[in-house]
C-alpha cells in the first residue's frame, strides 16, 4: 500500500477499519462511569472521546504517516499538512454518550484539496457502518442506500439539534416554528453525523443544525450527496465545509424547496 495514496477506495477502507476499532471500544465502555470535563459553554469531553480519537489517529498514522489531521479533540502531536486531510469526530453526540443515551457515532472523513472523497459514520450500538466514496453510492453495511422519496411536507420527518450559542438556538426555534404545523413530525437526535446518515438512508427526510463544525459534518456531507440528497444554507446556496459557519439544512433534495419556504406549501394545515 502506498504511504501517500489519495485513492478514495483505499481511504474509505482505512476509515471503516478505524471507525470500527473506535466503535468497538466505545461499545465496551459506554455504560461505564466516565471522566467528564467541560471544554467550553455547553461543551463536554469525556476520557472516552480522547481514547477513541487516539485509536483512530494511531491506526491512520500507522498506514499513512504523511497525512494531515483535523480533529475535534486537541492533539498537537498530529501533522496538520499533507496530501490527504483526515477530519475526525471520535464521538459525535458526546452529551448523549456522557449520560448513556444510546445515540452517538464515530465520524471519519478523508479530504483531498478541500474536497471530501471518502467518509464513514459508524453507529457502534447498532453496528451500522454508513460509507461513501467519491462517485460511488452511499452504503449501509455494504448495501446501497438512497434518500427518501418523500415530496410533501405533511409526510416529512425532520430532525434537528440544538447548537450551543443563543443566537443559533433562536434560529432553530424560528425554523421549527415555521415547520411544526406543516410536517409529519419532528425529532431531536443529538448526533449531527448520525442524523445526516439517517437522511442518507431515508429514515429521516430532513435535518437542520444552525452551527456545525467540519468534524461534525464532513463524512455526513458525502453520505448525503452520494445518496441523492442536498445540503444548503437557509438562503438555498450550497453548504460547504470550508465556508464560514452557516446554518445547514439537509434533505432528500425533493423536499428541499418546501423546507426552505414552508409558507409555499399548498396544503391547508388547520390547527386543531
Ligand atoms: C455535537 C453534536 C450535536 C450538535 C452539536 C455538535 P459533539 O457534537 O453533533 O448533535 O448539535 O452542534 O457539536 O460535541 O457531540 O461531538
Ligand atoms: Ca460533533
Ligand atoms: Ca465529538
């Protein structure tokens, strides 16, 4: 194996192996007492986040010593420049994880020249590996998946998550206020990466997050794109990983215009 490869299939296989290794560890420890620290306003990290990240980065560095890393948990020992950049969230859903709520995931993406070319989101508790590589369909445990065909707001299950900043929470409340009486129902997930994977496989029709970091979204973005879905800002322009932080609306694509403009829905939604 070349130590400098940027072949998406090789990168994908490495991401899968690393996510499975970290996921096995998280599955073993998730019900045990954790050491939990605050690293900012409404922002937690546990000892298991750090250990899971270490498992992932050690495995990748063993294969590709010259690749670069962008990771959620600070690690000054990791190289930051290289042909391939690995974008890693070892536990997406730390608030859930820290309280033993069984919804969290491992997110690993590989980017070349700023474009994500391979990505996985692994749900260790359900042993579900969502994978995508450039120009290939998204898979769930090696079976191709697609976004839902839902085309009417009244059929939509939308999920969202709460950002940390008050202004982002307010934006989320405003979107939900416009949508709540028009959609089938609304869920809060607690792991942005997993919610995006669930849009990619059609379990959810849409997902909204007012503030995502690259490690939350890099793998999920490719999963959604390669399964036929769409990601935009609230003005309808494409949501890009490297643009300044923007609210991110994810959907199956078909429903996207109505999600952006729910007022245009022609169905009369009477409030009982
Ligand atoms: C968080 C989760 C959550 C989202 C937050 C993220 P973390 O990531 O993805 O769903 O709403 O914005 O920061 O901290 O659990 O890795
Ligand atoms: Ca995250
Ligand atoms: Ca995290």
